[in-house]
């Protein structure tokens, strides 16, 4: 399944989401307006607004607030990407130059701030539940900051534990998945049991999504996906490496962590760490954990009544596991 299949089902509300984003981002400052329009054209998977709309549809129906919350989730996502590019010093994203590389780091930060403020305003304009959803997205932004700083702290010593890893990927990825899905359920005034089930689905889905991204750091993510070795060059200890470190003698694990801690000064060490992981089936072990999370995500949906949107939430989980970018 390709995500485009789901977007076809949601073509009407997704068009409204895209139109709303274009409207709230419009500016009479030429540089800002032109940059915003360029970023909107680049699109991306738009997974978070899709999740919001499917969640609302599975809980009774998509309405104007569903569209607003979907737009807000994508605005926040892109805001974080603009900030991440500065943190990571990224010159390309999705095969295209980043705002940071074309304009400057300050411009990318300011643009990210602009998108974030527009996301908050979009939620506040909802007819109902705006306060509850603002709190959801506020928690996500706090999670994102904490996750990024914890990752920086651990990367400096290459001492990330399994507990640290799952806290980081929940904070940096799954938290926004959770907010996107929950806001959809809230917009449809879903029963609390359905909302809780969808929150569980989103957490497991988001964690699985990030594990897949971390696998791409070892295997590559296609022409438009993630290049090999980016995380290692940033000294990030992710699940494929953790799985191997937990299965080898302690002295071997300590040696690998030492290599990772020195990659910033000796980038050529990254190839040794990657070979260590690939030779010991670290990718397969991480993929098994990802599949477990996806199974748990799908199982959590059992409480929901059957609907086309529910079936696509299941298909979306399978897409996350099978995607090649």
C-alpha cells in the first residue's frame, strides 16, 4: 500500500487542510511568503494530518475542527523540521536544499517560529475543544525539546541506554503522532475509551516509525529517503546498535561505544560501527521490535467500530513497516 491511496480517500478534507495551511501562512513580506509557498509545494508524506483525519473519521466523522487540528499538526511538524535542520546543520531534506542552507540558520529558526505560531492560532480558531487540543500540542512541544536535549546529552558520551532510546523517540516522534491522532478523536467527540485506544495506537505507531528511520541509517532509505550513516556521524546510539550491544560481551560493547564517542573527531570510525551492527544482525533485531510495536498498534484498534477509516489506520501501520523512504 502507498500512502497516496489513503490521501485519495481523504482527498476532500486533505484539500481543505492544504488550503487552510496556505491561507494562514500567507504574508505580505515577499521573502516569507515565497519561502512558505515553496515549502508547501514540497509537501512530504503529510502523515500527521492524515492520521488526524482518519482518527476523526473512525470516531464518527470529519468536521471543520478535524481539518483545523490536522492542519495544525502538519504546521507543527514542519516547524520542528525547520528547527531540526539548524540543530543538525542539515543542508538537504527530502533531496532539496534546506531553508538554512539557502537563507541562513536564523532565517530557518524564525520561519519555524512563524509556522508554530500559525499552528497555535489555527487550533484556537476551532469551534470546540481548542483548550484541550492546545494542551495536547503544548505537551508535544515540551516533549520535543526534552527529547532533543536528552539525545544531545547522551550522544556526547555515546552512553544511550535502551530506556533512554525509547524515551527519546517517544518525545521526538511518537508524541506528535499521539497529539495528531488524539486531536482527531477529540474533534469527533469520541468516547473516552476510543480516545485512549487511539492514543495507544499512535504511540506504538510513532515509535515504530522512528525505529524504521533508525534502520534506514544502516540500510539507506531510497533516493528521496535518509542517507546511510547520518545518525552515526552525529554519535547517536539507536536501536540497531543497541540490540547488538546487548548481545555481545561487555568489553566489545564498551569498545563500540568508545568508537561512537570519537566519531565527531574521526568520521571514518562510523563505517566500523556500521559493519559491526550489520554483521551481527542488529537491523533484523530492530525490525523485530518495530513489528511488535506495529502489531500492538493494530490490536489497540479492536475497540473501534468497523469503518473504512479504521481499515486504513490498520493499513497505515503496515505502510510504516514496509516503507522504503
